[in-house]
C-alpha cells in the first residue's frame, strides 16, 4: 500500500536525527534557554517580522493566540472550511470564543467579504446581543490547498487594520504556500502583513513543532508566561531548537516543500490530461479531485487517499504529497491514473 | 406610539409590588434562605419534576447549565435559530462549548434529525477531531413562537436518553407555551421529559427571574455552589422569592400568559382574514408576519413592532403581546391592519 | 430576636418601591436603554471619573472585571482576607486567575508591600513559571471595616501605575466608606485613583445592584457586550435604573450609610467604655469585637450577630448596622452590653 | 561546570534515538494510531490499573485532568509546596479551579489532614460561599523528594473514596519514587489506589512525554477527544510511542531511575558524614541540603546547583541527579563536599 493520505506519514528529516545524536550528551538548560533554541531563533529572525516562539503543534497555537488576543465577548471570522471550525474538537470554543463563518473562494477569504460582514455587524441594532468580531483567521496554504497572493493578503491586512481586527494566519502548511509556484510573497512580507502566523514544521519534515511569529505588540507582551500557563512549555526545548536549526539551514524546509509541490504538480497535470475534475485550484501539496467510484475502488487496492465525500458515482478524494514522498510512488500513481 | 415589539415593556405585576411593600421591613436571611424563597419552592414543587432554583435571567441559566453539564470537548445540538446561537453575545462559547446547528421545523427540532446527526458523528472516521455532542438545546415556546407537543418532546427525550445526551429546554417563554391552545403537556409531564428547563418569569410579569427546574442527578449535585461561583447569587433573594409566590398564587403566571396568547390569536385571526402571510405557525404570544412595505410604513406611525428582515416589497415583523398588553391597544392594531 | 448579623436583612428603601409603583405601567425599552437607567447615569456622572454601568451584584462585577482585564497567565494581588479569596466559591479562579495574597494592615494593603511583591517577582529567576501579577484588588470599606485614606490610596495608585497594574476596588460597602467619619476622599477623587470600582447598593438600601465605575480605556472598550456575554444583562433594566435614581436623589445612599456608621460608632463607643476588645479599627458599619463566651451566650438570646471565630473563653463576633437599622434596637443592644 | 541543577540537562536515552533512526521511513498513521503507540500501550498495560495515554508534559496533564474532573465550583486540596501551586504559571486557575492548601509533612499529605479539612468545610455555615473540594493532588516523588508508602497512600485513597474526592498523583518523578529504596508499592498497586497518575519520562530519559494512567470511569470516558480539544494531540505520535517502547523494554526507565537514586544516596551519605543538614528526608533523586554560604561560594565555581533560599549564613540548595548523571561527576562532587 502506498500512502498519499496525509503529509506526516514518515518520521523526521535525517539531518535532525543526526544533529540530535551528535549533541545528545551536551548539557543544556531547558525551557527555551538552550543554545539550539537561541540559535534557531537567530537563523529565523532575519527572515520574518516579529518575535519567534517554538510551539509543539498547530491547534495549540490556534488556541493560545485566540485566548491571548480576545476579550470574552469577541469572536473570530473564518471560512466555514477553516481547520479551527472543522477539525479541532471545539478547541477554540473551549478557549471561550465563537467562530463566525463567512463565504470563501476556494478556501480563501477576501477583504470585501470581511468588511461587509463587519459593517453589517456595526449597523445591527441588536449588535450588543451578538459577539463582536475581533480576529480574522485565514489558512495558508488553505484547507483546499490554495494560497494567498500579495494582493489578496494586503487587502485583507488593510481591512483588518481599518476595523481594528487581529489578522491571524494558520501556517500549518505555510512552507508549502511559500514554495508554491504562484506565490509572490516573501516570508518577510507575509509576516509583516499579519499579527501572527506560524511556519508549520510538523507537516514538513519535523517530528513536531511550529515556529510561531508574533508581529503585534499586544500579543507579544509577556508571551513567555503564556506558554507555561497553557501547559505547552517543554522542559527539553533543545529538541525543538535542533529541529528548527536543521530545517532552516540552507532553507531546507522550503526546499522540501518545493519538492512536494512539484510532485503534486506532476500528479495534477496528469489528472488534467486524463480529464479528471480537480475540485480546487490548489498549487500546494494537496490535490482535491473527483474520481469515478469504479476507478477509485481500483486505485485503492494500491493507494491510500483521503476520501472527502462520495456518492454513487463520484468519490472526491484528497491526495497529499509531502517532504518525504518517494518519486517512485508518484510515478506509480501517475501510471495508474 | 403603541409598543408591540417585545414582552417586557411594562414593569411588574402589581401583586408583586404589593407584596414587596407589605413585607419590606420584615427581617429575612439572604442567599436563598428567606421565607419567601422557601415558600415559592414549596408552591412550585408539586407542579414539576425536579429541584427548583431561582436565577435572575435566561442567558445566565443557559450558560450555567452548559458549564455544569459538559466536559471541555462536548458540544450542543441546536437549531440555527436557537437563542444561544443568535442573541447571547457568545455566552455559550464563553462557557467553553461549540453549538452545532441542525435543521429545524418552524423553530422546533425533531427526534429523527437529532439521531441522524448523532449517528453520522459516531460513524465519522475523524470523529475525535470534532466536538462530541452531549446536550440538545430546545426552546419552548420556540424562537418562532411554536411549541413542543407531547409526542414531539417524548420522541426527543427518548433519543436523548438512548444516546446519553442531556436534554435542556430554554423556557424563557415557557408560560406562554404551557398556556397555548394547542399545548397537550402539563408542566409535570414536560419537566419529567427534560434534564433541565425553566419557567421564565421575566417575560411574564416579573421584574426579573426564572424558576430553573433540574431533573437530572448529575446536574442537581451541589448546584447551590454553582450559583455563587457564577456570580449569580443574590443577597436579598427575598425579592426573587416574593415574585414567584405571587406569580404562582392561583396560577397567576399561566393566566397572564393565556391572556397574552388569546390577544395574539385575535391579531393572528385578523391577519389571516386580511390575507397577510404568517411566516410561522406560532400559537403563543409572538406573531411573525409579512407586511407590504407601504403598509408597514403606515403602521409604524402608530405601532412599534420588531423588524426581522425586509426587502423592497415585504417587511417581516414580529408582533409581541405580553402579560401586560392592553386590550384597547390590541383593538386599535386590529382596526388598522 | 434582633438581627445585627448582616447589612441586608430588610427589604428596600421605601422611595424605591414608591417610584416603581408610580412608573410601573409606563412602557420602557429594555437592556439599559430605559429612561431611568439613562437618568441615573446622568445623576452619577458628575460625581465620578469614568463610565457607569449597573450590574446586579458584587461577585458578578469582580468576576467580570477580572475576566476582561487579565490575560490567561496574569494574577491578582490581594489580602488573604479579600472577599474574592474567601467567600466567592472560587468565582475568580473560575474566571481563570490566581489570587496571590500579601500581608494586610487591618484589612488594608499598602503601596510598599505591593511594590516589594512585584520587585521580588520581577527578580525571580523562575518568574516565567509563576503567574504574573497584573491587578491589585482592594476592598473599601475593607473586610474588617477599615477604609482607605487619600494618602494610602494615592500611594497604591502610583505604585500600580508605575508597574503597569490595574487597580480594582471592591465597593460592595463603598457608601459606608465614603460616609465614614475619617474619610478624606470624595467619590470623584477616589474613582480617579482606581481603574474600576463600584458603589454597592445591595448593602445600602437597594433590592440589588451596584454602580460599576470604569476609569480605564482598555476596560471601557466595548464593555456593553461584556455584560450580555456574561449572562448579566437584565431585560428590564428600568428596575436597576429606578433604584439608582432614587438612591442618588439628594445623596440618599450616602445619608443612609452615614446613619448606619453613626449607629455603629455609638455601639463601638459603648464597647470601649465597657472594656471590650475591638479587633479592628473599623470606622464603617461593621464592628469586630471579642466577647467573653458567657456574655455572648447571654446576648445571643436576644441578638443575632455573626460569629467569626471562638475558643473556650472568647467569641469574636461581627456586629453589623445598616441603612435600615432601627435606633431602638441599637439602644437595646447598647443597654445590654 | 558540572550541572546538578535539574534532571533534564542531557538529551535522550540512546536507545530511543536508535529506534527512531531505524523506523524513520516506515509509513505510520498519526494521532495515536501508529504501531509504536499501540505497542507501548500493550507493554505498559499489565503493569498498571487503568487506561493509558501519552501526553507531552506534566503541566499539560495536570491541567487536562483538572479540567475534565471538576465542575466550575470545585477545588483541589494540595500541599502549599505542590508544583501546581508554585511553578505552573497559574495553569490550574486558568483551567478554572482554586487550589486550597493544607499542611504537608516533608512534602507528603496525610489522610487525617485531608479528612479534617473536608469535615471542617462540610460543617462550615458559609460553605456555599466557598469552593467545594473535589480532588486531592499529591506528588510522588514529592517536591521535596520524599515518597508515598503503601500505608500512607492507602489511607489517603480510602479517605478520598469515603468523601467522594478524586485522587490525582502528579507523577513527573514517579519512576524515581517507584525505584526508591524505601518504596513498598508496585506500579500496579499504586495505580489501583489513585484515579489518575502518570509515569513521567521527560525527567527520566525521554525527549518529552508522560504515560498518563486513568483509573476512574468518569475520567476515562471519551478521553481521546479531550487530548485534541486541549491542543495536546500530536500528529506524529510515533515519536511518543517509540520513546515508551524503548523506556519500558526490560524496565529501562526504572533502572535509569534506580541508578540516579543510588547516586543521590551516595551524595546524601557523604553530606551526612560531613555534618551537613539535610532539609528533607528525600530518598529519590533530589537532595535538599543547607550549605554554609562560604562553602557554597566555593562549590559553585565548579558545580551548578539550584538555590532554594539563602540568608547571610546558609544557602539551601537542591542537588539533582538524573538518568544521565555521570559517575565521575558524582565522585568529584563528593570529593569536594
């Protein structure tokens, strides 16, 4: 069985294991004060706008930023497809806040919809009986694999500033977005347009861990306390530090993402040639495609894909490449489409 | 201007003021241990199944029951029209829980939809990444003025028991439901079918206050602590107690509700006669009706109604009678329709 | 039995009942937009520095301000005797925050202790593993009946400003403090020195309700949403409004407090004459005194007082006068001491 | 500089790195459904009473269990030295609950103190104004390095059952307790006496991770949802699984702990010989000792220890051995004492 169902099937990039082995018996302080964490932050600092923190996972960050940013009555504007709305077991509501969903365009929000929503709220005579939106949550690459262009993100950023909204970008697959062929944003530009985002490493070669970038003074303040209070402070942060030194050495993480995107592009091209209906305009490592049920049943003998939905005739599946996807497996899939 | 926009425009039933005056200088203990609270509970006890607590308002109770009943990852099933979903400024999410909305029939849930939703959840391979529904929230009379029949409520109650769900009924307008012409449930039967509900007095003649009925051992346990912890314990509970002794003396609260329903029926009949489109099958004190814009503009010179939505041609309004609605005003409205 | 055990034994000042009766059938909007609420705010506005909101009770406010002011990891500095620490069923912790207790002087904090605590925290190498203090909570009149002088409060206010701490004063008995013989603060001065406080009416002639004064832009922002989200918004706010118009008409609330303080002074003088040991230097309506057990057993045949602690020989009791304490009862107590 | 300041200075036991390397490119499902997690659970299952979950850290577990177990108004009984009370940045209060501290005996609670506290609460006429204790939190090995004997733990367990309290044992250093020379509890016995505990691996050879054991049906129910909701679910749980297969293979974790305890015993014996005052009767890997300031200043040229407190004459320090402490370093310390 060849797995294309998600982007964390294999372990960790070998450079990381190598570095962990080499440094294993060096004594290091904990709780973020180890040499590797400090070094990793130094490496990332010039690439981004903001403070850097390493946190073990993306739901953890989504929850932490929400809880830090919002007053009790404030809500989050997001796509109904947003990961926080669909696949986080109510983590955001557990943090105390309502998610208010608006229309998306293939996974992406746009500035006008956000502004329309805000203005409608502000003019609502019952507004004090409804949550007050205070944060916009977007995902890049989005849940359908699409990415935010400089134009789209700048417009959203401007609307957020105008209406006093935090702009928070879920970056669980940010390396894939940054490395997409149609991306026109540098990491520096991107982080300067948002209040917080993260460079997701769990899905791009790490054992675990995301580099949270906070570019907002209110959120930055005393953030170190937040990590412990939320139960997210690791004692041996050296392991988080080492993962990020290795993944940012020679831009490894972006190279890994680029390769996965290229493999996805090859599969997408083949799908188009063969007349399959791509159900999102993804340019990153996720492919969403309709497959006739009969063909799907044949494929699944050899290939594991994630079924999004199905009816009698059509199966909509997600095919995922990753930092560790084997070229031979891609070829085999392409041959069988 | 004659107001039909809501059911709490006037003050409080005169019997309550009278009793407050008479007893004002009698010394009483506080925090629920005054004679009037004890007497009111004794009066209500035979009418219901469960423990009785007096709480100042309905959002407070909705929040309190949610917080007491649910573990962090558990969610609430409700209509998208549910008051907790639309008009409580995120109070339920502030208490830590997601509201998952399902289809309603003119404001009412049905057992089959609930069970289908639960079964789909249980069979979802990603279920651990989604909230686990644990409570069903229904409103009686509903947000559209309709009421739960014995058959409908019994079926929902059974589905809830079968799947281990709490059944919680918002009773902000329960007196109006109990007094509706098509109601076939006694308060005793109704309270025996739910885990918690309340007899809303704020909208039926009180200054403030709802009689919470808890009919579930897990929720009952130590509930008195809950009230103080949530900041909802009054020092001078005598005022809550007196309101309920007076409202339950000779079934006053239900008589007041009945009168309001009758007035609403008169208005509804006139609307039907005149060919207006009633947009809900309400049998309680709220009327939802489409009014041509031109007619609406004429009416609003004299009558204040709540505009639900509108377009170029049609205005959908809510007309509300109450315990204190003046017959003369009803006549005047009827004459002008 | 004559009750001196607390300050809310009787009902409500007759002026309030009178006004409620007179205005009862006047139609009014709800949710804070009624004429009486607006009028009451206008009456109080010139007396204080800050925004005014009417909330039903003191624990509710303590919880609401805490939740609005603090980030998840932030804590509150308070006396170990603080009401929030002793008698609120964990309401503050339920709002998510730790109370860190420091030494008090007969119920009062002082600026130096606060600053010492803060500096020690800032220099603690383990500080990120401990909550970060962000609010100082004081009570005026304090839990032992003492009051804050202009000098003491100014010093605390300055320390709080210097270290970026919110200063929050529990005002459940603020009218008694303001009316104490040794008070040298106007309400205007007092409110200008704190970020938030409230004028407690529940214990001074109201049915329920406190006038919350917020004098901090961060806390002020969007506060109206907060009230609904917390389940503390009343539909018929007219009843809160009327209470405050009547209590502030001709400074009634302060006159009532003054009378109670004077009665307490008379009792205190008698106690001193008779050689009893006063265990606090209270100048407000609460008296704390050691009474030999034998004498106590005799007194309690006729007088109800609150026992704070006791051993074989001595009973420490709290005697409370109030806005409604009868002069004849005070005389009787004095005669029996 | 030789570090004795904590038990997580070095990386991870080499067996773990070896296994991670060997299995790195094997494709595995995530979210707890990988082969290694399943295997590790199978290995631990016969050793304990209860369900097993792997969670990344101890504060995370403390928070998670608290939040799952308690209703809003319920509190935790603990020693004032309890880790949750001193070094978790208010994580427990952030989860909504008050910690009520009682006397400890060298870090250990005893059944009688717990019962006295409970009985006093139950008889308190103001009890509804105070939190209701519902969980006892103990730490084993304790914050002072002492351990719970079978007798002490059995008595506490019985008191908890009698009064309906959850018994939760912080096990961040449980391997050291289980391996202490005076321990008379098997892991099986220990886990059968508590409602939840964990086998801390972070401080005993792992990169991160604790094996949570839940032995209470109410806490067990639906626990998998809890992990995701709290932001604590790892995608690549294989790395947690592998750590526990390797640490439980041939009882490695307990052997590592035993060696650390033995090293600590050697240091303790030397300290006693030399007349130092041991300030706790620790039998595990932590040593608490008074050192004259002059001697301390000399020692700290070469040895890093954790200063607990100090005055002009005496420095109280914590010396910590660990799974990875070098014998040569121990010898050097002993020679210098």
